[in-house]
C-alpha cells in the first residue's frame, strides 16, 4: 500500500501494466456493469451545463435515455451516475464507424465545444476511488474486459500509474503525482 497525503493507493498501481486497446475491447467498459459511470457531486452541475452542447453528438437512443432523468441519475444507494440505454451502454456513449464505443462528452471536448473532458471515473478507469471521511482509497478494478489493455501495457512496458498520469493529476494535482512517482521509483 502506498500512502500519500490523504490517499491510500493499491500497490497494483506500480506493479500492473495497462494501456487501453479500444481496437480489441471495443469500449466494453462503457457497456458492462450495473449502472452508468459514477459521478462526483461536484460534477453534477457540470453535467447539466454541458448537456446542450453534448446532446448533438449522441445517438437517438442516448438522447432518449437522457430525456426523462436528465444529465444524471441518483441510484438506490444515493450515489450519482450517468443514465444508461436500456440498462446497458452509457447514454453518453457513441459508436464510431468501427463499432467502438467512445464518449460523446469527450468528443465534444476534443472538438472544443466544452472544457470538461469526461467524468473523472471514466478518465481514471480502471482505478476506482472510494472516499471515506478521512481518506480516499484508490484501487485497481481488475476486470476480464480489460485483458487486451493489460496485454498492450505489458507489450509497451507502461505501468498503470503512468498510463493514468493525466487523470491522476486532474484529481490530486501535480505535486501529489510527483510524490506518487517518488514513492514508486524511490
């Protein structure tokens, strides 16, 4: 376990290799699971604000899934997440011509329509953060759908923490990330 400030980080972050391989997994993490993407409370007003600019990027089904609940839902445990299409893919997911699921929010970001890249939980995946009163626990969510990413990570010798440097910095800042690198590399 690595401890930095108020975070407890799994050793998997340094011991595992990972690089998303969308050509092989087809964006399965945008479909699989019980709910849509988890959202942080501070992301809720952002999701509402960007919705009009993101909607043109979405599929007819995605737009429909967002029409009643709106930009996000509150689940039975009181947590917030993105709505899904028929309990499957995220309402913000879009298929590219190769049948790969990508994020409509991120596409709007890439096109300069919005300044919000995508929900942090998506950006950080396969890491998941569980927030407690005094600290965050950062764990690696191992899932068979990411086997191609593990294989590509091994082939390129890319540690998980390096692959996720941008979202980790987004969440905790540059100074925190530098402390993480120092804890890992000595």
